[in-house]
C-alpha cells in the first residue's frame, strides 16, 4: 500500500475517508493495536529524527531473509565429507532496533558405516543448538525458532560424512530450510524460497 504524497496522516487510524493513511497499516500490513512513530519509522528503515511527513509516498518493502553460503568443502559423490557454512542474510539491510523471528527446519540422516554422521550446528544467537546423527542412527527431523536482531550474525554449519562404499541409507545428508519468518516486534520480513544445500555423499 502506497501512502499519499500530501495531506493528513495517522499513526494507527486512517484519517482520510478516500484512501487509508495509517502509517501503522502501511508498515505492518494491518493497523497495529499499539504503535509509536519511532518504532514504525525503524521498521520502515527510516533514521532519526522521526516525522510523520517522512511517510509521504512510502511504499511497503519486504526484507527477504535467506542463506548466504560462504564456504563449502567436499564434492558430492567424490569426497566422503561435505561441509557447508551458511549465514542468514537480508536482501535489504536491517536498521537498529529491527528484529525478526525465524523458524529453521533441519533434516539429518546418516549412513550406517562406522564413522558416518550428519550434523547441524546453529551459532551466533543467545541459545545456539547442535544435533548429531551417528552411524545410521534414526533420522533426526526437527524445527527451532529464535529471534534475530540487527547486528547479530547467525551461522549454520551442515556436515555430512559417508565413510566408505555401501551401507544404508545410500547417503548421509544434512539439510536446513527456512520454514517461516515473522516480524518481532514490528517490521516487514519474508523468507526466500528453497533450502540450504542438501549435503550428501552417495557411493
């Protein structure tokens, strides 16, 4: 929703009978129950001093959250170890005060030969977590949600090891996907499509 280029604006309510002029609705998609001009300005990517007139002509812009692959070691089907290091990134830079809640889905499966494994580690947040599946242990599929704020770097390490030919399953695999992204407490965020690289080794 684009805001008008002139006239009266409201923080929560639409003060124009012809077109909605609620800053809160423009920034959040719906008029929030509680809001303040500074919080809405931060969510819209504006800098201080915060004014209502700075929202003239404002158009909603989403920040797409996705993976930024910064390194990968190993060759699928050739090397017996594949490791990937990814970070979460936004297509539009976050500003001070902006946060979002992200839910990651992890799928791990390990070949049953000795030394094979699959693991994922998420670090850089307040409560990092790690999961490892060894030697054909039961596949591990789980989701975790956490808050990411401007200035935080979140790294995701996926590792798949398939030690020798044969065994089951035919591959060790570590896969991480973004299930959802939502604003916390305010802002416009969405997830990119797809998943991180599925790290596999097939004999």
